[in-house]
C-alpha cells in the first residue's frame, strides 16, 4: 500500500522529476475480455483528459466502455479535490456502488484523481469504505494495468497513491472525446501554492513536457484530422520555467501555431506569468484563438495578498488593458472566489467594481471552500454562510449581465465556428464554438460537423447564441 503525504508535497523543492515511457505488459492485455467499464469524471479539463487516458488504457486491457453504471464490471470515479462539494457527491455516489456490489460482488470499484491524493480521503476510505477495490492517484495513472491486476488477484483493497513531486510519462494512449478538438498537456502540477488551493499538493510540482513531445503530439493530431488543440496546464504561462532552457510559453505557442493546426487554445493562465511576448504571439498568429481565461480571484488587494496571488488589483487591470488594447476582439473570462477568510463588505465591493471595469465575457464564481492542509484552511473563517451565499448571488447577477452584454455585440455579425456535433437538446440543430469560445447553436446540415464555417448570429441568449451558416468555407 502507498498512501499520500501532504508534508512531502509541501517540502519538495529539491526533488527531481523523472520522465519515462508508458508500457503495458503483454499478459495484462486481456484482463478485461468480455468485461465492461464505466467511468465518471468530476472537475477540470485536466481530469477530463486523464479520463481519456484511463479509458484508452482500459481498452488496451480489452475492457469495453459502457454508459450505464449498473451494467459495468469495473466502475471508476475520477475525482476532483478543489472544493468540498465534490467530496460529498463522490461519497454519495459510493453509496450507490456499494449497493450494487451487494448484488453483484464481482464488480470492481475504485477511486482515482485528486481526491485520492488527499490524506484525509484515503484515511476515510481505509476506515469506512474498505469494500472498495482500488485507489490510485494522479501520479499512478500509467500503472493502472498493474494496480488492477493486483487488486483482482488479492481480492482486497489496493491503494497505490504515489506522493512524489511528480513524474512525466510519455506515450500514454488517449481515447479522445472529440474527433475534432483535443487536449494536449504541456505541463503538470503547480508551484504557485495560492493559500486556498489544493492543486500543488494533489498534482505535484510544476513540470513541463519537453517541446518536441508536445509538437509531435500536435502534428499527429493534425494527421488524424484534428482542427483544434487546447494546451493544458494549471498555470500554462509558466511553461518552461522548470526546464534548463530559455524557451517559454510565448515560444511554444508560436511553434504550435506554426504546425498549421487550425485552432490553438490554452488554459489556464496565471496573471503573474503573462508576458508581453505572449500577447504579441497571439496577435501575430491568426490560428491562436482570441480567448483568454485569466483568473483574478478577488478585486481587493488585502484579499489577493492573503490568497498569495502575487499581483495587485492594479497590476491585474494593467494586464487586462494591455491585452484588450492589443486584442480588442478577444474575449476574457475569469474565476472569482467570494467569502475568503477576512473578506469584508468593502473587499467584496472592490471585486464588484473590478467586474464593472473588466466586464468579463463570463466567469466561474465560487464560495471559498477550506481545503485541509492548505494555509487558508487555518485562517479564521469569519463570514457566515448566508453572507457568502448572498455575495455569490450578487456577483453572479453582475457576471450574467456582462455575459449577456458581451454576447449582444455578436448579433448580426458573422463569425467562424468549429461545428462539433449535434446540439445536446435538439438533434436537428448543430453546435460549436466561435474563436472567442462562445457556444453557438446552428441551423444546418450535418455534413458541416467537423468543419469551421462562417456563421451569422441571429439570436442571443445569456449562455449561448443561435446562428446560421452564411457561406460555405
Ligand atoms: N475554494 C473555492 N474555490 C477554489 N478554487 C480553487 N480552490 C478553491 C477553494 N479552496 C477556484 C479558483 C480556481 C478555480 C479552478 O477554482 O477560482 O481558479
Ligand atoms: Fe491553484 Fe492555480 Fe494557484 Fe496553482 S496557480 S495554486 S492551480 S489557483
């Protein structure tokens, strides 16, 4: 058994990062013959992409995917640790799985992802959920065939959560959700240690993939017909800072753009590392999409300091202006936390004022959730739940107002849309995203799926738009 350890995660400065190639032993390739797997994913795009890797590994082991949990032989929950509410959902879901295992004892069930990297979660599983079969962490995904093999052999809980500063495993296969757009990891982990955030503990030290591996992955995706890549990392603009080379995110973005892929996106950017060179590269390369997710978290300098965000409100606004001046057409979105310890009414008003200034295209907003092991969890949480909820509601009203205003500007305009699929709600309608990441529902023939088309926007909603194809590209 290997359990996670937060003290190690905190004090990992001088540890080295190993890169190796994924391999699967021949004798593990038919373990899943005639067996079905079901996987449920919580959390961010990084987790979604990990799930794509897990699915491909399971299919190499001959498992077949199924979308009904009750019919599966193997059930996995790929979890998120960023806020407490997912923990409640996951433990609730475990109740359903336990129930199923009572009638189908052969079912193998496990937890992976960020919650598995939390000491307190693993302790809880070891005391109250011992009937689970496997627990593995974010650093062990490549080892899934062995972990599963061991659990099947032992017929008792197998916990494999590496608490290492982090590794890089190249060559893990992926069963991608889309045939047209793909996630490409460019770096793993985070060294920022914002005081509220669990990611540096659950995902390890910042480590950048080498550029050749990234460029090769993008070129392979182009050969397979992909039109869009999203470069993924917790803090993508710190790319390269951990490598011994003078090559950073601006250079990487440019090189990815030069592969000729139709669309390049990147998430998430930390305002601290966003350079002028990056802005120039985005401006000069038409295939880098004018969409920037730039989490601000708070509009108050007192709170930004307590959060350990390393920038002030003024610095954020300066960067925001610089981006908007260079890229006036771009859309900028953000993340905001309300109810951080010691956030006064006046601090919160400063956040509202900042939103009034930036008029974000949209924002993800959250109530602060204390995460055990982080510095903010030790701060006195002195705001009542009612007050936090009120602040969230007030903020959301403002955010929605500006989302709608931002969308309104598109009415009657013609914009490029990558048409991905049928709309979830209506099979007669197509859906896709503009270059600026606006969701558009489109009247049109299914032959357009998998192409980028000029779409005239005919109607505006708060979270989406309607449009029609005006001229075939
Ligand atoms: N509580 C509330 N929100 C959080 N986030 C990260 N950690 C917490 C926390 N402890 C939010 C931040 C981040 C987004 C992914 O989740 O806004 O940008
Ligand atoms: Fe968490 Fe992002 Fe801060 Fe890293 S930069 S600690 S991932 S909020």
